[in-house]
C-alpha cells in the first residue's frame, strides 16, 4: 500500500494521492512478511546475547519499533481507503475508530490513534515529512494530526475561510514543539488544547462548567477505622489544592524513606492541623466552634501500661498508644476523672502542659530545623515544641526539656517506641500501595475511577508529631484519671 491522505475536517473534499489499493495478494504478502519478521525476532532474542551487547540490542529494538510505526501509518492509510470506499456500510459500527476497536479487535487507544492518522488533513506535509525523516515519532505525529483536526472543525470561518491556511498555522506551533527533544506527548496535548480552546473559547467554558458541576470529594472509613479520601473537580480547584500541598512539601532527603504518596498524605494532614489550630480571627470562614480533634485517652495508656485500653476520638475512632501520644504534642489537655464502673464523669479539671511563649521563642532562636536525631530539614517554624521527657512522665515544660520536632518525626518517635516495646512490628515497605476497597459507584461523576483498596497511609502529606517520650515501666498513679486531649 502506498501513502494515502484523508479528508480535511469541515466538508473539504477527500483527496487521495498515490496508486490504487493493492490487490488482495499484495496484502497477503505484507502479512507474510510481518509473520516472517516476527519469527526472525524470536530467533534473535532466544539466541545467546554476548556480554555487553545489551545496548546494541536496545538500539536494534528501537529501529524495529520505528519500522512498526511505518507499518501502522500504512495501515491507517489503508483504513482511510477502506472507509472512503464504503467499508463501514453494513458493519454495524458508526465510526472508523469503533470499527477498529470492535471488529478489528484493537485496544481503544490504538483504535483512536489509527483513526486519527487515517483522518489526518491532506495539508500536513511538513509534519509527515518530519516523521518520515525520523525527526518526530509516530505518537507525536498522531497528536499533531489530532489537534489540528480538532481546531479545523471549530475554526472561525471568517478568519480562516480556507482549511489549508489554518492547518499550516496550527501545524507550525505544534510541529516546533514536537521537534524539541524534551517534548512529551503530554506537552503536545497541552499545546493542542490551547489551539482548540483559542478556536472555540465557548467550548472551554462549557467543559470547565461541566467539571465544576461534577466536583466532589468522598471520605470513607474502613471497618478497621482506616480511611480513603478521593476528590475530583475542575482545573482551577486542582491548582488551588496543588498550591496548598506544595506549601507544605519539601524536597525529599536521601534519608527520607517515604514514598511520594506518603509525603503528599503527610502534607495534607499537616494542612488540616494548621487550619484547625488557627484562631477565629485568622480563619473567619471556618465553622464556628471548630477545634482540633478531641481524644479521650487514659493516663495508663499515656504512661505506657501494657493492659491499657485504646484512646477514643470524638468520632468514635480507636487510636493506639503511639498515635495518641504523638498527637498530644500541642494539645490542650483536660483532666477528667471517671467512675471505673459505669464510666460517668466524676470530676473535670484543667491542667496546663503547653510550653510558655518564651520557650517557643528560644527554640526558634536556638534551632533552624527539626531536631530529629537522624537529621531533618523541616524549618523550625513548621515544628512543634516537643517534650524530651513526656509531660505525663514528669517532664517539665521548660527549655531544658524542649526540642522542636516536625509532626512526621514525632509520630516516628512514638511508632519506634511502640516497636521497641514489642507492641508493633516495622511494616514492610511496598513499592506500590495496594488499592482501597471497592465502593459502590452510585452517583460517581463520569470519568471518576472506582475506589480501590489501599493499605497503609497513602494520600500524601508530612506528619509533624507532637511530643512524647519513653514511658516509665511503673504503673499509673491514678488509673481512673482520663486526660482528654
């Protein structure tokens, strides 16, 4: 088969160049050649590859894939002839892409790519030549064809009465980008959308409004009190969220073992802590009466007694000892004495355990970053004043017992203490977090993926711990006292 140029988008007549389609025997010969090539490739890869020849093999593979791209482009030209000659009639498929997907059994992405190439404008001579010369890949060439075609359909006919002039103008921008070595298909898609939206700004506004109306977020809890958070929406809201996360994210250090997802999870939690602790005058839009999470935790749990029951949050969530101790760093702690039989409150008192402002100022003057023993570059302004010896273990709220720790390392301190006491084991790192539990998709906007089960933390964001310290081995002096943080 020789080259075929297909139809220009808006009613321009189809123009075909080259010879007529080959007879069936010619197509059969092409199939036989491809099968013979597949056999040769299998023989090559099954043979012994000499040491040090892997790079040469890689170059050969790239050359073979390039030749396959030429075959794909020829197939797209054949598909254009097939459609132009009425091949879709009686097939039951409304478009060439659907026919390629369902009748020719191609993957949706491949079917769309072949259809886009088959329908490419006849005036993309420069891009076609750049692909033939090896300057751009078939994937980049297809993106140029796709976005030029999109713009061609919605162009202003008064400004661009001739399709050829518009194609050349749009092609120039996209081809220049495609020829850059650092360009990616993602960048081409971004530039292509700009071309389309410049031609049809009303469509851009409609699509944005659809994404905004379809916005949503869902927080689900598992039977073990774990959580999964997903959110979707428009591009402007996405930038606001990204900007907020970036404000709490720092470049990972070599010693930071957290994954990108875990770092983003920790940043998100840190944002929540920061907002919840703002005063009403600094957060006027916050719900009246909003405050950090209230947790009822037994003194015996804070002091590390093995038989102590878990802490309970205001949402009924059960917190283990390490989480309760770590998150109690900058809390306002209230002493609550309860009846051991029926759990009724007998006495409620207040006891201050926060560091005075002068100590916090001194810490900022003495330290520049988090004081974690392994090193941490989190700025001291982002850290909490942590008790080296826990307040409930007798540690004083003075400068000698103070150190700045970020939330993540304060949590890590408590998690490590739990492991040292045999309460927990260090979790195995997973290269890829498991998906969250499948949830019913009722009411899910179009394009939003199903929830999948995910193990461990995996949303993204850095946790700054509060204070904690090695709990004494002695028993609690007041087992009935339940401090509430």
